[in-house]
C-alpha cells in the first residue's frame, strides 16, 4: 500500500512536469510572431536587420521628406537626429501624421528601405512613445514639450 502511494506521487509529479514543458513550448511558439523589437534609425543604420525580421522603428518624420505617391503609397524619412531611414507605407496614414511629429512603424527593412505594415502617430500635443523619446534623448535632439 505504501509503495502504491509513492508510485502515484511520482506519476503526478511527472505528469505536472510534462504539462509544464508542453505549455512552455506552446507559449514560445505563440510569442514567436508577436514580439517586435524597437530600433531607432541610428541603430538600423549601424546594424541593418535581416530582411525577414519584423521590428518597430520610431522617431520624427523628417521635414521635407513626405511624398504622397500614386494611390495609397507614401514615402518619407524617419530620423532621430543621428540617422535618417527611408520609409515606404501603403495604406491610410493616421490623421495626426505630419512632418516633424513623432511616429512608430512596424515592418521590415528591405534593400535600404523600411517597408511599414503599420504606422502610428502621436495622439496629442504632448505624447510621444517612450522608445522614441529615449532614442531622441540619446542623440541629444529631444526637446521637452512646451519649450
């Protein structure tokens, strides 16, 4: 009887361990496509990522670089004061998107151009994504709102 209880405990522990391993693997596969790392334009210029890597880039839309093409294609440069990266986006831009304003884009860097799948713009006069503020501060070009 004592031996049977010990055997049951070992089976329960092994079953729990197997369930933990399976759930960890499933979570890993779920996050595989859901994690997008942020890079500043300077980081992209220094170490260009692979063409198949999806990441986020953010900074200020460079003045004079916004070009609306045929149809819904828009090109512009995003800068952090240290480097400028060309961006191509096909779709409808957010209403608040304009030059010298903060933006964050998600996409791939292919042949020297960031091909954006999604563009986000600031939503009011004082908001800028934390990653963009940090990148601009690192380059020494960030100005506090209202200055």
